[in-house]
C-alpha cells in the first residue's frame, strides 16, 4: 500500500505536467516517446505555413514510424475576426472525427474567410450534408467553447503570446520552442529527445 | 580620504566581478542543462547569424560562458575574462535592442528559454554590461598582477 502511495506521489506531477488532449485533434500514437503540442490560430499566416509545410514533414519523419504524437491546440488570438467561429466548427468537427479535413480547408482558404467572414462556407464544402448538420449543432454546444477556452488558458499559463508556438514533451519534461524554428534544428531537437 | 575612496572602489569592483562572473557562469550552466538545439533555435530566432554558424555557437557558447564566468570570479588575470565578458555582453545587448526595435517577440535566450525580450531584460542586461565595463576598466587600470 505504501509502495502504491509512493508511486502515486511520484507519478502525479508527471500526469499534471501533460495536459489532457482531444484525440480527434491529434495524429500518431499517444504512446509515442515524444509529444508535440501545436498552439495555433486559424487566421495566422505562420500557422498556415506550419500546417501546410512543416506538419506533413514531421508526420513523414516521426509520426508514421510511431516516434511522435502531434496534438493541435486552440489558441485564438485576441482581436482576430472570425477565428472563434472557425475554432467552434473545427472542434465540433473533431467530435465526429472530421477535424483534419476541416482544419486543412480553413488554412487553405484562410485568406478568404478571414476577410469576408464566410467561415461556414469553407467548412461545409468539405463535409457531407449529414455531417454539416451535426457540426452546426455541435458548434452550439457549450462544451465546444469550453474546450477552446480551456486550451487557450493552458497556452497562456504556459507563457504563450504568439502563434504558432510548439511545445515538445519527452520523459515528462516540456520544452516550449522559440517561434517558427528552422526544420533542421527542430529535427535535431526531436532526435536528441528520442530514446537511443 | 583618497585612500578610503580607492578602498571602496576596490571592494566595489571585487563584488561586481563576483556578480558579473557568477551571473555569466550561471547563465551558461542553465543553457548546458537544456538540449543544445533549443539554444540554437533561440540564437536563430534573432536572424542575425548565418545558419551555418548557429550550431557551432550553440554547442560552444554555454560552456565558454561557464568557463569565462568562473575565471573572472577567481580574479586571476582579470583583464582577459572581463574584456571577453564585456565584449560578449555588448554583442548580446545590441542583438536584444535590435530585436526590440524590430518588434520581434522572441526570447532573450540569456538564461535559457522562457525569458521574452522586454524593458526589464534590457535593463537587467544593460546593468550587467555597465558593471562588466567598470570591472574591465579597473582591470586594465591596475597592475596586471593585482585583481
């Protein structure tokens, strides 16, 4: 009993250090040795670059071979129009397993909906009529906004003030990275964290 | 009167030498505890150094900071470590001011990650630079045999 209590005391801080994730907004195996959290905003051009250029490379190099688990985190920037609405649809789509196509579409069409506000038009284009209905209903669920708020607060608590911000976690230690790291350095960092 | 003033200056410089050397060594130690690539990303975020120099710098600078900082603290041949620290602090301070003026929201990288460039970090590093310059000036004013 004492052993269990001691183990619990040792493990609790580790569990607290690694926040809960929405598995529908993640790629890879949750048991991978390295976890990458990506705090991003759908209206941010650097986030679009990361999503379209860096993320596929990371998936190819580390996710397909089970070395990394990548989790998307909502960090809606203050004062950016329509970003809350976009996150509402994306998180709602995650609940029916359609996060990736919605996120891809939102980034691809960022220059349009961030200006004209037609967020739903972009989201609806990649969903079937049945899924559109589900996402519309789910986006009104208070739980969806609560999830966005919780992830934003978590980002603020981690000292994040811009997007995209990447946080690597390995062996229970979190490493917030400088903005837009060069891929060669990011790779060196990840390789250094992987078990030898 | 003049003697008590020079004594006060002597002890002020000794204390400043210990502070500057200690802070410098501590900053290097904190960076050595983290993966070198994390510091390399911090250097690269300033966009001031060609990429091919980033890795060698990130791998060597923290150990050099520890070595030079400890050397200055010993007071042995203080001209070299104090001049080196002053030179490095001038470069760091100029890079931080440049980043602040350019509106870059980046970490200072002075004591490892999580230290964004702000008025406070500029004041801190500026004060350290002023102290280091005083120590260097005194080191060159005195006989090389004395600290």
